[in-house]
């Protein structure tokens, strides 16, 4: 029985019509280098790959007038335009009227622009000062004796605005809700007006430098909604996933979109089966009409694949990133591969056309792929290395060019995320769209701070720290107070209280004959001279 089985198996294997059995798993089988192509060492020279010429649409940096002295408020208003603010105010007023008609019981007066600015200043203040409960900011007992925000807005007024806050049009929102369960239903309709404004502002106010990066960001939330995600490797495991394109020199958030989960309709309509989320998300963020040509894109192993890198090369964009070994097209050769116990700094590489595949031993084996790097040009990094006597010391270790540049340029989305969370305005809420409202404020503040640093550098000035920038932004979100003093009825111009800063002085001359008592005598004049102060309330008051 064994002889028959072996004979039949041998006859099957020797049959010329049968193909060799393919290995299990995606990407296994005949990949590049599988047919005997040997890996090369760092001593073997590599060719210089062709690199697209850097031709951005605009000069890299801020696309604002650098000769103007920009204040923190003026930079912030570039992201929150007056049209978007008035839209939010009108929608909030309409939502408050609807809630009151439905039976909600709270005192409400129409929201104005000044009140909304005070509301934003209180939210920013929450990011700078932390207390156990939001109501503690209005407590008068020690140690919660905060003058602000109690002096600017009552707690009930703030809570009424927060409860009624609405970003989208109320009537259109109800119409969209009636489409729930159909392909016409828009999951993100409640944030669409402000969402589009922030994205367009980020695109129009800054031109990224040559090195850019794309990564995910999690906005923390445990709301029961369909597009909430779970990512076990992220510090924030539950929340909404955003795909971010950031500048690798400044950390500026240039483009982003909210991931809504798998859309079956788009999957069916997709013509190429290989183009999954790792490819479509990159192509959606890479606005070639806004960016231009010759950019260097850095991504992690979730996105990297030979298919994506070749597609980017056709659009005159170079790419580099860590890559998974089971990606289709990754070399499967074991000829001259790394030893079982490689030393720190050992490397092997294979070139397949413009694609460079490199393996480098750091604390563990790192696999990278690049379309614009040479394999090795003598670069080193400092790492802790164990001496023969058992002691550890820092020593230079050889590193591939792709790994070195990847470590320099990849972490800027995380830096932008850290700046947002450094003084996070994120608070508890029962409405998912208010979570995005908090996050959009964070993006606007961080991007405006990056613009401030760029403008200060162009003026050879020392920029403010991130914390000081937020404090100054908080100071100018104020209640504007107008005082009018008649010179004929006063001994002089009264100096404003220390709690106020003069923003504007307007002189008024009224041709009316009047008499005024100045001490023991009376003085008659033909003109009443008045001065009108526009004062800004200070945070410390």
C-alpha cells in the first residue's frame, strides 16, 4: 500500500501538466528573489535610484502674509472663519428652540458672537487647568476660587450653550435621519459643515516641505456608534480613527479624513481587487493637485507594499516605509540572508528595479522598502552595545539610509497628536459630534501655533511656547466692553482698570454748546470731546 501510494505521488509530481504546489499564506510563492537571487551585504555597492524632482505648487511653508504681525487670535480665526462661526451659532440657536419645544427645561437666550467667543475661551481654559468636575470652575470655596470663568459667564449659561451646541442645520439633519438604513444616509452629516471648513483651511494655509508622513490618529470615545474603532496597539484603544497627512518638518496637519468603517458599496465598485484601505487612504490624502510633484512620503507597515509604491512612483512621488514580510512582492530568498543570531547593525538588501528591500538588525530585525534610497552610504546611529566584559555603552552602529530617514521623518503625526493632547480640550459628552468639535478646536490651535512659529522665525523673533500661545489665545477670547467718557464732565481721562487692555480708542467731537462744572468754576465749550475705549478683559481678572 505504501509502494502504490508513493508511486502514484511520484507520478503526480512528475506530471508536466501540473503546477508546483504553492505555499500557504498571501505573498508566498514566486516573489522577487525567490528564484535564487541572493541578498547583498553593506560592503556591496548599490546604484543611485532615480528620484523625482521636487516641484511643489507653492513655496513650502505658510501661505499667509509674513510681513503682517499675526496675533494668536488672528491665526486661529483663519481656521474658524466668521461664516463657520455664524453657521454654528445659528444652528445652536435653532437646536435650543427645538429642545425647549420638546420639553427641555433650562433658561435660554439667543447666542451671540461675543458669547460664543467666551464659550470657546472657557473650553480652552479647561485644557490648561484641570479639576475633578466641570462645575468646580464656578465654585467659590477654597481651593476652587477661580475668577475666570465665573466673572465672564455663569455656569448655567455655559451648560445651556453646551447642551444646545449643534454644528449642522437642524432641518437638514432631520431629513438625513429619515434616510438612515439607505445608501443615501450620511454618517458624518452632523459634523460636515465644520469638518469641511477645517480641512479646507488646513489645505490652503500651508504648503508642506518635501518630506511628509501619513499615519492614523485615534480620538478617544466609547460611544455606541457604528464607525467607532478598536486598535489594540494604540495608547487610545477605543475611539474614532482619523487618517492624517502631516508635514515631517513642522508637524502641521495638512490633510485628514474620518474613517467610517468598511463600505460594502465601495468594495463592490472597486475595479482592482488589490487596492484595499492601505492604498485608497493614501491616494485620498495625497492631494496631488495641491501638493505637486517630488514629495517623499513616509508610511508604516500598514500601508507599505510594492503595489502602492509603484503607484506613487507613477505620480512622481517617492515613498519609504517599514514593510511586512508577507506582502505580495516581498523577496522570499534565504540565500545570503541574515544569520540566526545577527549582531546589531548587520544588514542585507535586494534591489528589484526601483524598489529597495532592506533588512537591518536593531533590537530586532527591521524590514524597510524604499523607492529613492541607496542601500547603504556609511550612515551610523548611536545605540547601546554590550562590550565583551559585559558592560553596556553607546557606540555608533551602521544603519541603512532608508531606516535612518524613516526614524527622522515618521513620528510627526504622533508629535501633532501629542501637542493636541498636551492641553487637551476634550471633555465628556453624550453626543459623538461634540467629541469631533473638541478635536477640531485642537487641530486649529496646534496648526495656528505652528504658523506662529514659522512667522516668528521669518521675523528673526523667538516664538512663544505652546503653553504661552494657548494662554494668549485665551486672553483675547474676551467680552468686549465699550466705555465713553466726556472730557467736559471729567477732570481727565480715567485710566482703565488693570483687568482691561485698551484695544481701540475712538475720538468723538460733537458740535453742541454746553457748560460743565470743573471745580469751583464753570467752563462753556462749543464742542463736546468724548473718547470711546474698546477694552479687553484679561484672563487674570
